[in-house]
């Protein structure tokens, strides 16, 4: 049993995305290890930890000690514009200050108790590496992501403000990859560095000349079962799209495809809310496809699960992603995914559990998506075969399968660290 200091940042037993990445890791890795978990948010914003604090009053997790890193006045000032939704990039100023506080906590913990290694688990983005890598302990970072830029071909799908934001991100991202000294130092110092996608791994190898094992940031922690086989007797095919309705998730790609399909035995269930929802609804009415869409809005996870079990195919149209949690949710109930062929979807999906659309011009992507939707309407049996394949593929993405991987990586980090010290 190892004593591991974990920097999780965001953690929650009820939320998705980064929160669930940390939570699932903690639940599974604490079975064989003692974890000290530094975190800074369980609610909406940095410093808001009431959900975890209330949970811990009623529950305990064996072998886990949670240490909340509270914000200070300086952090609150830096994060003010981000909290108000005015200028989100001020979050990074606040987050950097929070990382300094986390570093102080970590140093204190290491002085007071034995720690075998440090794992910087979250957030997945590489831009803020924190400071725990400065401590003289075996250090593992990742999986990390965010090195990849949105393909130029995909910019046509975005509203003008999103194009400006992504243009700004492209410049900042390119600068940080090549010139951010702290990122470079952290990567060089890390004893084991992991990437969330092969695309990010290739960029890290090219720029930093460092090999990175690839592992998705999350996995399936629920039961895997083929739910609701009766849906295949229906003449109507249910598609499901889940996410924030904004430029990045690009629901418009799916809607444009629906305007061109030859058959209309299709219902697209849109689950989520966001700044472009009204615009997307207006587009649907204008193009005469509103009867093909059910707008569910933001719903509880239990409702998402219910809608997934009734769906034949899950759609992802994002211009940029890591490994979206919705893939695992869909896989766990035997729902294949149709996605653009990039980001984490490129690694996870194969022809047994999904359909991948090549990255090309917007018109070509819409045409390919239209073709696939028409094809599955003509060949409904292919969806049944994909569902069976999805259940098989899901087995290798069980969280229980990851425990051995992490144990091996921890042993490697300890070995690499000892080797560095020996030759220094």
C-alpha cells in the first residue's frame, strides 16, 4: 500500500467531467493505497467546497483524507470577472495563486507524514502545471491534454465571437507550448507523464521529446449492460446529443445534416442548455426540422441515463474535446457513438462501437454525417450490430481495468525518480 499525495483540484461524488475524473480515481485507487487528496472546488467556482464538506460530514472513504485548499482575497479578486462570465481567462490568474497555496499545503503534509509519491491528477489541461513537481518525491502528472488546436477546417462552423476566442486560444496555446518555462520545467521534472489522447501524446513527443503512455482521463465505473433491446423493433431511430449548446460543441453540424437527410424516421434528442440554444431552435424552425428534434434542456444524470437507454446512436460534434464523459455513459448501456474523427474519440471509437467522420471542410463533414444518418435508416440492423460491439468494447474501459495500469505507472515513477537521484 502506497501513500500518495493527490492534487485533484475539482472533485465531487455527483458531478461529471473533471469532478468525476477525480472522484472515480479516488474511489478505485483507495482500495489498495492511502490517498491524501488536495482539492479546491466541488461546486461551481474555485473555492466553493460546500458539497464535499457536507458529503464528508455524513460519509467516509476508507484510506482517503481530503484536504480542502481554501482561497484568499487575492484569488477572489482575480476570479471575479470569470465568476461573472465577463472574461473567463482571469481564472488562470486565480488558479495560479491557488496552486501556490496547494504547494504550501503539500510541503506541510510531506513534513508531517510519509508520502511515497505525488500524483498531479487534475485538471487535465496542461497550461497550469502548479508547483508540486518542485518537491523531491516521485512525481506523476496526467493524463494531460490541451496541446491540440481546433482544426482550421472546423472554424467555419463557429460564430464570430467563438472564432475570435479560438484564434486567441491558438496564439496563447502555441506560445505556452513552446515558451512557457514552468510548463517545460514541470514536464522535464516529471518522472512519469501521461497524455489523455494520442494526438496530445504526439505533440508532447515532438516538442518536449518525452514519451507519454496514453490513458483516457475517465472510464466506465457503472454496470455494463445491453439495456432496452426492444427499441430496435421501432421504425423511428432515436439519436441523442448531450452537452453545452455552444460554439465548441457545435450542435449546428448535426442540425445541418438533418436538413439534408432523405428519410425522416429520425428523432434527435438534444440534452443540455447553453448560450446558443435559442439560435439553434430558431435555425431548426426556419429549416423545417423542428419536428425531428426534442429539446430536453439541462436534466439530472438519471434522466440522461433514461434517454440514453432509449437511444440507438449517440452523436458528438465537438470541434475540440478530451474524452467526453458521455462516451462512457453511452458505452455502458450499449449505445454506439457517431463522432468526428479527432481528439479522444479517435482513440476510443473503432468500427465495432462507433462511426467516425473524417475531419474535412464543414460542407464535407455535413455531407458525410448526412450520408451516415441516411445509411442507418436504410440498414437498421447495422445499429444492432454496433450495439453488440459497443458492449464488447466497453469491457476494456472499465475503471477496474485501470487499477493495474496505475499501479504499474506508480512503480515506474518511483523507479525513474530513484534513477535520477542516483545519477545526479
